[in-house]
């Protein structure tokens, strides 16, 4: 898939939504009539007061309606919301996004779907998710903004509300502009709600399908079906030499095995594996001739009776960051492991 393609066309949107659900009309992020029950507003705030006002009203409306509520934001913001809710905080599921969402590719299956899928039919699952905060690196950001765009396909047709706060004071203007493109509804710092005139998540996914920075000092080897075991062992040995140990080293071995096997089965039968150290991380990268058609691969929990199809999901769940680039010549998957 080239960067000019519109990858939303390849998404599987056949998953049925959960029927029913009702919301208080006083909730500022609940829209008027809409054919799609899924709601994905961006909340823009300039200070703690606006942050608390916007998030707490969302939580209180959900609790008053008897709907399940989860809050996944950075730890310091968790405490702001908890303090304002007081005893009502006991009815909310709390997650520190700095940990649960360190890898943006983990957020849809491991945070959002994990909570929404566990709820009974007839209730609107309400989630506050803040995947982009001041301090996210330039390396992480493309994965973060693609995650925000992909939420719209992952939850299409489902009775779920996901509110995403954005700090307009501390985040780069580019981030705020991208939020307009990834969220169909905007809640302004004034409290006013409006439709986004810039909403175009397919364009965001395509724009950030950008080539990964070049690497010059890395162990590199080619592999095919006969050399998968050798590739895995060489990657593990190199990871240990570069400082990984214990569970982290096991994760590298698992990811290497999953990605190289996927190359052999789906990516033309062979590929190139590279391993190196950079900025406190050990990285592994797999490049093959396959072209990723389903950008929700690895972000969609498999059905209980599904055989296979869990490889990319496992990769997202155990890594600190995953970046993917697909073009006419193939696909590159790069993974980070903290030392």
C-alpha cells in the first residue's frame, strides 16, 4: 500500500455494535442524532480547570446513566480526575496511560477493546483515553496519531464513547491540527461542541505511513523458511549482547519469531532481519516483500475460536513501540525494547 492510498477501504467494519444505550442530555460530548452509535470526540483544554471540567462531566454522565466508565490517562491526570470525583471514583476503571499505552499499538486491543468488550449489552461503554501528551517523542508520535485515526475504524458501529483530551497549551500546533483530522467531533476549551470540518482519518494514516529513519550500524541477516530458527537465535544472542535480559530478552525472541515467520508465510517467503541499540533501547526490524492491507492487524482481539492470527497482536502487546512502513516494495516493521 503506497502512502497515497486510502487504507480505510481495507478495514473490516463488519463487527456488530452493541444495541441500546442511553445518555444524559447534559453530557457535553454526546451528539445529536447520528447513524453511527460510536462517538469519538476530542476535548481541547488549556489548563487543569478545563481538563477537570471536561473529563469529570463525561465520567459523571456515564455513572449517572449506569454505564461502565474507564479512564486511561497519564498518572498525574488520573489523580486530578480522581480527586474531583471523590467517592464516585470507586465506580471507575483506572489505567495509567504512560504504562498501559506506552506502545500506541497496544491501546486498541489492550485498553479500549479490553474494556468495551467486557461490558454487557445495552450499555454504552465510556472511555477517556489520552494517548498523546507533552513528552511523547517524535519517534513515538506517528504511531500515536495513526492510533487515533484507526480508532474510528476499530469501533465503527459500536455503542462506545471515547473522549480524547488534548493539551492545547503544551502540545505542538501540528498535534492539535491532526486531532481535528482524527476526531469527528471537537469539544473546545470554551465547552462548545462542534463537528470537525477537517475530519479525514484515512489521510492521517496515509500521511504518517512514512519511511523509517535509516540505520547504519546494525546486525543484518537474510532469512527464509529453512533459516528461521537460526535467525531467531542470532537475534536473541545479539539482544543479550546489547543489554537485554530476562523477560525483555524473551520478548525480543518472541517478536523475532513472529515477524520472521509472518514474512515466510505472508511476505514472499523471505526477508531481512536487523538488530541494533539506540537511545537506551534494543531494536529489531523485519523487512519483506509483503504489503500490509489491513492496518487493524495486530490491533483487533481475535475471536475465541479463531485459529492463528495472533502474531502481530502479540508483537504489539510485548513491545515498547512498533512502527510500520508499507510501500510498493514491501513492509518494514520496527520494534523497540527498553533495556
